[in-house]
């Protein structure tokens, strides 16, 4: 990133210079013995004047590492740390023997609001939040808004409702 930061002004300057030069001016310079008379524009003058583009800078570092290490989205990996300041080992799981057991989280937030409007955090309040994690349900009730005389009840659905 430091090299890119230092090179970009030079690249912009070289690109602008090349745009200003015409094919005719380059022809005259080569044939009349001026700048560029050697005929090999790569060797003429300072090599830094020949740089007009970069390529790798458009790929962010974390993506470059993923590409180089063959770490791809959508695959499962075992990652083991070795210790501080060391590179962890990353191994792709063999999917023939591995079946992921993803955690499932679902939630619903009920708020006070005006009819046909979205809730506004400045004026509306949360009445209750219900959430489920891997089949276990929980309910949080704001007793200042919802009546305090609601009896406690079992909120986790039975197994037959999961199918």
C-alpha cells in the first residue's frame, strides 16, 4: 500500500505526459536525434518515466491472501492457531465426511408505532422481543407497555412444529 501511494502520482504524471505526446512528435524525436533517438523507448531516460499503470493495487490485501492461499467462500476449513505472531494452518475439510450443523437464529421485535408507518427510534418504544436459537425460544417483554398480568408460559415450540 505504501508503494502504491508513492507510485500513483508518478503514474498520473507519466500518463498525462504520454497523452500530450503525439505520434508525430515521437517520430521526430526518434529520427532527428532528440530524446528517444536510441529507438528503444524502454531504455531511454529514467525507467520511472516508463511506468504508466499498476495492476495488483486494485485487489485488496485480504482478497489477495485468499487467492494466493486458495481460501474460497462457501467451503469449510479447519483453522488452527500456532501462537502469537505466527501464521495459522488452514486446511479445507473433506466434504464427503463433513456435514455442517449451522446455528439458526431468528428474532422479531414488536414496537409501538403509528398506523401504516415504520417505527421511529426517537418516539416509539419496544414492546417485546422474541428470538429463537437452535429451536429454543425466548421472549422479552416490556412490562411498562404490555400488561403486567400476563402469565408465564412455555415459549419453545414442540418438535413437531419444526418439520
